[in-house]
């Protein structure tokens, strides 16, 4: 007897519809699975056979063939356990075949028949909606994230017996619902700018960076507040939109990193990997490519502390994602694309001991200092829109009783600047000033004769690249937005140029 069930294979951030076919025919008893399968899918035969036995359904002594079509798409993971079991049960006549025509199934089976969570349910729900299916049946722990995608009805199940019950009587299936507005309203505790004493110039630089999603490099001796400044950035970034939240949550869903009991990521990501991270973990990859830290930080902040301590190979791997806003991994079975539209915040000491240029404390030789700083290549530094020196704070400033500006106050200005950008880029797909394409700089950032003359002098004196030239204009556009100015003035360009003049080289 023949049957078929729908499931989906993960291909990057997308789900690709897979038809799971089962046939029971004459021949020696066997359980064969075909269709470009990974090792964990081939093991599904043993899990399905044992789970069915333990819930009271023994397989007949016949030749069972399972085919996952299309055969030219490589399949990975354990999410095919449940559809394989359903296809076998339909071939045995236990589940009516007509009840499987409008349902996509995914889930891992335990030997006792329990159903365990799987990654990527958001992509599977999207695939089901695009394929005109009405339902998706997934483990109960994953039901919320599937429902948050909002394109298909989601049924959460705990056991194989429950699956059989629902598929025998589809009218008993219950659709899971989530309140996405409530999920987006959740705020994660972040460092408040008012807890950082002094550092007004650095705080201003951080505000400008957050308003336009510009990359920022903080340089200074140990203990001056570089890490605290970076940690305060999430508190001044605009709140997530539903579209952005779903994009971020989809990445986390693929990686299986959605917090337990949470259907959507409600706050902008702040990722701070250790400086020993490998290039593959940072950029993503693997035999079956998975998102790395640059994708997990999409629409949020990637903070790299002790930047020169990272390996040269890892640092150079950042260059392309910073420029293109995406990562593409090419493999034998196709190309996998992941988002990488993040704000890079990095911190570093000026020398190995951390105290240069204070020669009363610094004991590093000129050669050691240069060797340490030259770990950062010019192409990488060129992609840092803002470079600021964070100076030590005087004790009088630490003891000052005057209340510092709070993150909420700064966030109001940042959100106002972002509202100008949203209006400016409406319908173009551009989300912030830092993402303005070079060929459209003249359209979105027009300059007067005086401003062009100033930039021409800066270009000649500072010997900057064409990339840096455009980045200065983008930062100036953000500064003008913070001030509510329609056009870019010379003072905006002066501040933007000052952020490029902070040189980490001795």
C-alpha cells in the first residue's frame, strides 16, 4: 500500500517542501530509506520502528520503502522522524490518507513515542504557507514559534499517539495562537548610560553610531568604560518592528537558540563572543551551513572586545559581511545565504599592556606597539565608520553628584532620527543611513558647494579612500538627522571627519 506525507528540508533560512512517500510491498521484510539522506535521517528507520512498537503498532513483515522527494535535495536533521512515522501508519491503513493532504509534519521521535523539539520551525511554517497547506503539526515546544510566523495554522503535539488521534479526526486539531505585540513589548535589561560617569565625547559617538547603525571602534586603556559603553548600545537602539523581530527569530529558530518558552526575539540582539572565536563560528558555515554570530546579531549589535587578540583569519573574514550585509556559503548542494546587517561595536587597548601613550605606565617598545596595532588591517579599519579614543576619567568626574543622561533620553533622540530615515527610505528596502548604497549617496545625501569643498580638502589632507569618503557622508547624514536638519551642513561633516581622524596607529 502506498501513502505520502508532506514535510520540509531546511536550506539556509528557507524551507523546501519534501514529499515523504511510503510503500509496503511484497518481498523480504526490510525498512529501506532513500532520497539523498544524511546519517541521522537514515537512523530514523530504527527510531520509527521502535516507537511504533512501544505504542502498540508492530510493522508487518513486508518490504517497506521510504522515499524523500525530490531526491536531488540533501536532507539533514531529525525532523523527518514524525512524517516518516505518519507515512508508515498511513500505508498500514491506520491513518486515512486523505487526512494528510493538507498538513506538513516535522518532529523528532523518542523511542517511547514522545515527540521532541526540532530547529527551524519558522522556516517550515513559511514553507507550508507558500505551498498552500493549511496546517503544520510540530512538537508542542515549537508550536509558539510556528504560530508567531502567522502564515499557517499550527498544531502542537506531545506524542505519536496524539498525532494518530488528530490525524484520524482532524476536526479535533487545535490551533496555537500567540500575542506577538506582547512578545515585542518585552524589554531586556541593559546597561544604562547614566551609570557611566563622564565620557561625554564617547557617549556622543555611541549615540551617532546607534542612530545610523554605524560601526564603531572604541580605543583606550583598561578600565575606562569601553565595554560598558558598548553594553549600553542595546538600551538606546530603537525598539524592534514585527518584521525585524520575525527575521531575527527565524535565524535563532534555525540555530535552535530561541529561549525556552519564547516564540519571538523581542529585543535587538547583543552578541559578544570571546576573542578566541573561530572564523566559522563568527561567519557561519559547516557541512550543512548554519548561521554564525554575524547573523545572530542581525538588526542588533555584534560586540568584539579585545579586537587585536582575535586571529587574523577571523578578523579578515569580517570584511565581506560588513560591506555586503549578508553571508553566502557555497556548497555542493547549493548556496546558502544568511543575513548580516548588524552594527559592529569593537573595543581594543592601544598596546599590549594597554597604557600607551602614557609612558609613565606603558613599558611596551615602539615595535611591540606597532606590531600589536597592525593586527588590524587597513581594509578592516576602513570599514569602521566611527573611531573614538576613550580617555581615563578623572576622580572628580567619578565623584560628581550631577545626574548623567539616561539611556531612555538618548533613545528618544535616536528613534526620532530613525523616523526621518524610515520616511526617507520608504519602499526602498534600506533600513538605516549606514546601508545607503554608494551609487545613491548623491540622491539621499546631497551636498552644497561649501560642503563639497570641505570634503575635497579633507580627502586630500587625510588621504582617505573612496569607501571612507562615502562613510563620512553617511555619518554626517545621521548627525544631521539627530539635529532634525533636512540638509547636511559643514558642521555635520566636521564631526564625521573627526570620528575618522582618531587613529589607532602610533
